[in-house]
C-alpha cells in the first residue's frame, strides 16, 4: 500500500528545492558580476626584473569571466584541484595555468533534474588573446593511495571583453592519470577544414580516444564489443 508523504516531508522537500534554486540564482549573479568586471577592466602586470636588473617587458592583461559546471554532486574533492589553460584561436599559444581553487567556492545547483555544481571566477588573460579555440583541463591528484582523482565536467563558459560568451562543451570525466585533456569550442570541422592552429591538438586527442586497446583503469578506450545476437542469418558485428 502506498502512503502519501506527510505535509512535513513535503515541506522539507520543497524547502530543499527552493534552497538549491536560490544557490543556482546566486551563482548566476556572481557570474554576471564577473562578466561586468571582464568587460570593463584592463590590467597591466607589474614587470618582473631580468638578470641585468632591467624590467622585463610583460604584456597587459584583461579580465575574463569563467565558469565551470558539472552534473555530478559535490563529493570529496569534487570541484577542486582543477587547472585550465586557454588556447589562442589565432596563434595556438597557451596561457598560463589557472587554478579554479582561486575562484568563488563551488555552489550546489539543480541541473538536468539532479544535483550538480558550478564554480565561477575571473582570470587574467593576455590582451592579445581575443578568442579561445580550446581549453586544456588537468585534475591534480589528491588521493595518491587510490591511484587517481576524478571530476566530471559538463561545460566551461568563458566571457571575453571582446566578443562575449564562449561555451566549451566538455561532458567528460577528467582524471589525474590522464594529464591535460583538450576540449574544443563547439564549432564542428571536417578534417580538411580544421584550422591549422588546433590541428595538432585534435590529432593528439583522437589518438588518446583510440587508445592502445584493452580495458584498463588508466585508459579512456576499451576494446570494441562483439555483437553476436543481431538475429538469425545476421553476421557478427565487430571483432575484425
């Protein structure tokens, strides 16, 4: 026999949903503040000094808004110890590594019908970088006894003061044993049409996806399954 939840239980559930919705709204407001800062602030980095005692020239930087989102709940070291770099669409040069631990603390949100998290911040980007073609993401190992640390990332959003929002679709696990993963902005390209600035990164990513064969906890690729149940008078699929 099914029992209807009591009004007290229903009230607690509603309150929990309202709290998560409020946190999501707060994260969006914080991102908006970061966006406003990114579109109005230009910073010149204090020059360093070289071995002759003369100031070494350093390029000016501008502030970009940054946001990382996941559809997994906040557990353990989730949403921490992640490093990202931007890849310049024009030159293929990479920025320094930015740690998301320097951003606002992660906020739990409701996303795709479940609990997830988002983390917002600002990063100082060389002013000659006007558009990213990709980002690299690396998870720093916080559990050496367990072999590796993991984080699932749904999307990275970058807000440029030049042309607005760039969304990098990720939808992938990032493991500390994988080193740097490369994720590209959402424009699809045929191999012949791939911009030369990101061609090497795409080829390296394809090699990593193909793997060396065999199932391994450190591999992102598994051997293809042989399907032998496709129906009568149908050949097996796979295994070639």
